[in-house]
């Protein structure tokens, strides 16, 4: 959003982007809770998720997020409204993928990679520039990599439950190697993104911080499936990466 606007866009566009983001994320998580309710009950690691809401409650949450998202995109521009069904298919559809393909992690990456595309379209009314595509590519492989790390916890459960995942099919060690390769692509794409966008020194400082964070993430998970280390890598380190990138971009326009 900030790169597209070369700063902060108008208050209206800013507000509706935030509402659209919250609506889409809420609807996606509600659908995930609804579709995985029985699976979560059987998995000791995720059983608490099935206690957060009933199936009916999860479906109602999905619908609430859906209408919030549509209300927001209808206030942005015609391109955002036209593309909203594509967004909904991606954010709802990824929850089905573990039932049919080991590449379900890539589906989650696609679902989240459309966020920068949507923000760019909301500000510019088009997608004819390299920047949103580069950032979407970076996000896709970033999410794919850290979801692989997270999914190593459930490799054995997935095999027994007949679910598909890369760790279940190829094992933990190979999955971690694939995740390292994915994050290499992320780092490369973020570098090209910064260059093409003409971002300042603050971005490149943040870019160096991202490199350190990614290395640390894989250092934490280099040997065995340790729940504490994986949660630290998944939530803390990836949260830090997001904050670093945001701060680096924001400071470039101050």
C-alpha cells in the first residue's frame, strides 16, 4: 500500500484496505476452523482449536468476514470488486488442499500472497507494475517455507489420518531443506522488490535484519521437531520479519 502510494494513501483508501484485510482474514480463519473441526478434535496438538468455536459458530464467523470483505472492496474500485471472487476462492480453498495434495503449503502461500496485490490494486486501480508481483512472489515462498516448518509437527498425525503434507510424504529433514530453499527465493525477491521500488537505506537495513531472522529461524529448527522452538520460529521470528519490512518501507517515505 505504501509503495503504491509512495507514502500514506487517502484516509478512505487506507481505512477500506484495513477493513478488507480484517474481513478476508476473519473469513479465511473461520472457514479453516469449520472445515478442520473434526480433524482438530483428533489431533492432540490442535484439539484446543475445536473448542474455540462450534462448527456453526465458525460458519457464522466465515459469513461475517465474507460480508465485511465485500463491503470494503465495493468501496475501493472496480478492479478490486471484480477480483474479489478470486480472492475468496483462494482464502477459502486452501483449507481443502491437505485432503488432496502434498502441495497444500503452496496453496496457503498463494492465499496470503494476494494481500500485496490487493493493496496495490486498491491504491493504483491496476496491476501493471512489477512491484506487487515481486512482493507477492516473496510472500508466497515465505509462507510456503514457514508453513513447512510448522507442518513438521504433524507429520506422523497426517500419515495416520490420511492427510497430505510434504513432511508426511518426504519426512522432516527433507522438508526443512525445502523450506530453506523457499526462503532463499523469498530473500532474493525482497531484494529485487527493494531495488525496483527505489526504496531507501532504511529498507536495506531492514533487509539485512530479515536475512538474520531467516537464518535464525532455520537454526532453531535445524535438527528435531521441538514444539517450543517451532513456535518461536513460526510466531516470533516471522512476526519480526513483517515488522522489519514494514518499518523499512515506512521510513523510506518519511
